[in-house]
C-alpha cells in the first residue's frame, strides 16, 4: 500500500508544511520553460527551494539523453543521497524527473507537483516512472513511489484549452473503468470546462489511488487503467513521426473510442453504451485529426511493442460495462483495424 501523501490544495501551504517536517541536504527543482515561467513563482521564496534545473518541454525530450542532463545538473549542484527533487510540471517532467531521481545514487526522494490536469489526475499518482525509447512511450522505466504528491488546482489556470482537454481524457477513462456515477455526472454537464474542479479532481484521483493500493505493481486490476492506451499509445507514437503530434489525451480519446467498440464485440459492453461513449468523446474532441483512424496498418508495429503484450499476443484493457474494467483481453490485427474503421464511420455520423 502506498505510504505517501496526496495533498490537494494550496501549493505553498502544503510544500512549506512538508519541508518543515523533514531535513534535506539539498533541494533541486525540475521545470521546463513553461512551468518555470508560469508555475515556479508560486513556490519561489520557500526556504531551500533555489536550485533550478530547466529542461525543454515536450514528449520528444522525454529520453535518456535528457536524463543525462538532469543527472549532470544534480551532480553539479552536489546533491547527495539525502537530497530532494521537486518535479514541477506535467506528465513528462513527473515521469522523467521521478525516473532520474530514482536512479541518481540508487535513489533519492522526490515530490510530484503536477501542473497539468493530465498529470494531476493520472501521471503523478501510482509511482510509474520512465522515458520513451526508439519512439515507443515509456519503454524504459520502473516503479517508485514519490515521497508526496501535491496537487494545486490553481495551476490549471495556466493551461491552454488543448492541454486542459488532454487531461480530461484521463478523467473520462477513470469513470469508465471504475465509477459509473462519475461518468453520469460528467456527461450531464452542459459544458465540461465549468465543472467543480476540486471535486472532480479529488474523485478522479481517488479512483486511481484505490486501484493502485489494490495492485501496486500492475499484476491484475491496475491493468484496467490502460483502457484506451493500447490503441491510444500506438496512435500517439505514430503521430510523433509527423509535424503535428497528437497530445497524449487526444490520442487516448481516440483509443477509448476504438476500444469501446472492441469492448462491445469482445467483452459484452452494450452496443448502445459503446455508441454513447464514442458520441460523447466526439463532442468533446471534435476538432482533432480523426484521420489517424485510417492508419490501422501503420500503427501495428507500435502495437506489437506494447508493454502489456505477452507471447507475441496483443493484450488490451477494455470495459465490460460502464464502470467495470477488464484486462488481458487478446485482440488481433483484424479486430483493431475493423474497430477503427467502424469507429470512424460512427464519428462521421455524429459530426
């Protein structure tokens, strides 16, 4: 069971309290150019938070090469095994900063301070860390819990609409795999951007936290959190080869639509529920490039490299009902291409 705190509220209050109760020989903050400008000022002036490591933002910099720069900076700051890393940023900084901290001198403490909706409700919770390798997402990594997670909803005010919507995909996923009540509440909103963010972030985090507590090393139940991610990660990896890559949440939105249709064919999800999911996601993400769903053949190389696979078989997390996830469902190439084709036809009928 995770023994770290997940704190929701004002970052200065929670971070001051955290640091006052501990003694570290050094503290370094990892930011990118965006969080350095918009988010770092909210923690500036806190005692000891003065050594800054800045990296470039974006998924393409989530690599071992960037980790080398992080480790060099940590060494230049003379951080030792009793030091602390504060990761202030989205999923890229959280995953990569946590990974770098977990490897440095065989592991030093780190705190996740997620600044995007995506990282607040998903990436910062659960201790999965890593970097991309050979264009495959999170191919190199490990499990290591942070010392704490501090979530300040005020950071959402710094986000452009597309980044906020990207994170919303993970909230949709959490509801679909584990809480029909939350799904019903979200879909009743006339405008999702007007939601009670504190309440919905809390509920979404609780869904993931409970799943992680029940299955910390992803041996069973935790695999349900990969709903939308088998097809979604493959589409995201494919898009990284283009001049305009999909945001993570956009790719997962596409993945959830396709995998909902797969679920109706393989797991007993009602056809009308699959259609309702596809229709709702289409409404929220109506301006993304749905043409990616014509590239079934092109994404197969990424699907066969998916970490969930076993014995050369593509294994997928699907849903049996809204609020009830399943995992380790074997899907074939023809299943995927057929589901992508039929999903695109449904999308066209809703637009």
